C-alpha cells in the first residue's frame, strides 16, 4: 500500500461513522491461516484507535483475541476505499462507544439483537482514501470471464454449491482475497474480478490491483470472501497456484479446499463436511431460574 500513515485524519474518522458502508476485517486463525469477515460496524474511534461492534458471535472475534494482528478495509458508498492494519487490544461491554453503537437506528429499534461487545484495536497503518479503479476492474472482470472456462478443473466431485458458484459469478458481487504476510499480519486485497471457474476453483485476471496480487507467494494458502449487496456471502480457502496464461489472459487460480458460511445466524464450516455430534457442553447457555 502506498502513502501509509500511522494516524487517522478527521476526514477518515467522519467517513467511517455511517453504518452504510462495507467494512472487511482479515484475521489469522489458530492454524496460522487467513480468515475474512464482514464487519460494517468498524469505526475510527480516534486518531490511533479502531472499534468493532459485535452483535453476533462468529469465528473472527475469537481469532483476533488469540492473535491480535489484523488487516481492515473500508469502502464507503461514494466508492472510496481505505486499507490498513491494526492490533486488537481489549473489549468492553459498556461505556461511551457501546452506548453510541446501540443508539444507532439499526440497533436501537431492533427487537432481536444489539451490539453486545465493543472491540478496541490500536492502529498500525492506514492508507486512503483511494477511488476504486472502476475501468480497470471492469476490464479485469471481462478478461476473467473470457478465460475462466479454460481454468476449470474437470473434476466431478462438488465442493461449492450451485448457490455459491452463482454468487461468485454474479456481476456486482464484491470479492476480497487475503494471505498472511511475512510479518504475521494478514494482507487484504480487493478482488472484484474473481469468478468461479467451476465448483472447485476460483480464477481472476491480474490486470486490476496487479502490484498487490503479484506479491502473493505461489503455493500460499489464501482466503477469498464473496459478498452480494443483499448481504449474502461465502468464504473459501485454498492454495494460490500462481499466474499463468489461459486463452492469452494472465490469470491466477485458487483451488478450494475449505468453505465457510459466515452468514448469521448459523456460522460454520460447510466443506469438508463436519459430522453432527450431540451437545455435551452447555456452558454458553444461561442458567434458567428454577
């Protein structure tokens, strides 16, 4: 990222305030692999601090407490983008930030859930705002679509569901890729041109965000997150195969070996399939008065 800073400007803080934005956070799981989550409640609390409002329990909040190194991306409704890194430091279940989140109409008038926890992160670096390079993204999307048939695996055993394949191949869905860098921080890159070559492989042209994508080491495990404007999403992971030419187009591919449903209320791994087991630990459930 170019023009990195170590503090948010007044413009940054104001831009992060609205709930109507795309907030993406990349974390590192206990196995050292990248994980990506949609967190629209991300805010710049002051010049050197981020906050995340938690209203449902997924994997990312647990991951950042075990490994505090994170990356984030914010895209506002006027198509401006910020990217940066931060370290999780602590959480609170009360206080001015907690109250501010729950005063938002989205949560104040919601009968089912509100913000129950606020996570605080120390800013390490931030770059932006930068305009999305729409012409480059459109050209990369067309190149990917032209070459994706030549990238199919030809294998019949299904990994992605038809719903997930369609989600990746819809025009207008947002995609992001992450890998863990040499410094231990996840690296987060926009990947709007990414598409499903089939139900086992993703493919994308290098022609948008070329400098960032060229830094991904071949063979590195990456995570790719796909999100629609209806808040439908899916997260996959697998090895990055590097770049090669298919139908004359320089493209990268990712072979999918793990799929995760990050949509509430039932977060969880979809592939490889996990067998159902009886619940034996009820510690997460409140004790009922008898």
